[in-house]
C-alpha cells in the first residue's frame, strides 16, 4: 500500500515513515503544499495523511484541489488544531477523518484501515457511454468488457467528459478537471489526453467542438 504524507515537521514525518513502513506501507513525503499538489496530480495513492499548517499554503487548499478534480482518495487530517470548528471545517471540506496531534501511531493505523475499508465499500454509480464503462469507486475503466489502463490525467479527462455526457466542455474546464483550479498547467495539453483516449477507447468516443473544447458523443 502506498500513501502520501503531507507534513512539514521533519521529525514527525521521519517517525511516521519508519513506523508505517514496518507494516507494509510505502510512505511518500511531501514537505509543503506546493509539493503535495504536484505529486497528487501525477500519482495515485491509497490514502493521504494531511497536515493543515503547511509552508506555501494550507492543507485545506490541497484538499480542495483534490476534490475539485474528482479525486476521491481518502484523506486523514492530522493537526494540532483541536477546536470543534476546525474539526467540522476539515470534515466538511472533504476529509474522511480528523486526528488531533499528538497521537499514537497505533491509532493512526487503525483510522487508516477504517477509511480504506470505507473507500473500498463506497457506492458510486458506474458511468457508461456506448462500449465504455467508468467506475469512480474503483477508478477503473473498461471498453467492451475489457479493462483499459489509463494515466491519472487521462482518467480525469474521461471522468469529466462522462459526467457531462452530450454536453460540450471548454478546454479550460477540462484543464481544471485534470489539474485542479490552482494547479500548474503543464506542457502536455488536454488535447494530448483526448488523443490518447481516442486511441485506447475508440476514435468516435470524443467529439471536437472547434474553437471551444470537447464533447463525449452520445451513445446511439
């Protein structure tokens, strides 16, 4: 299992990486908000352990960017902020759990197991368009019943189009779905992901709306 730890306290981060690693958990460490946003765009994790007070931004901003691009990865907030209003705000922002520092590693591991169980059992509608099926719960895609491997960027592009099937989405809207509203737009444009989706799922799946963006063709 691979998780992302977003924490600026080096001593705590080292301790968690070591402790969790003893239980078959690979922990990648992001030290600030910017690093967290970038790695979450390019990688998939089983869960995220997220501090709120971070250099270069807030943990809530990282969480908001994740949820804005339909990233349902379980998130446990770990913070010294123990006011009721802080806990409510974190959960309402999309966190799956809220753990106040200091805490015991055994409790963190138990909470991590709990959010993973809930995420695996999460009920979400399967989206379909012609021969293509997308399951948001498992983040899987199939075409004619066969699984299709997509990159994180390709998956988010397809998800945004399938949720608005038949409606045109602007290039800007698709960029935000892929990178988040505060993400950095890389040199690879949405057009590249659309090209790859057509190659993997069928040339007729996505229609170009010239001068605007793209639209998923309605099944005939």
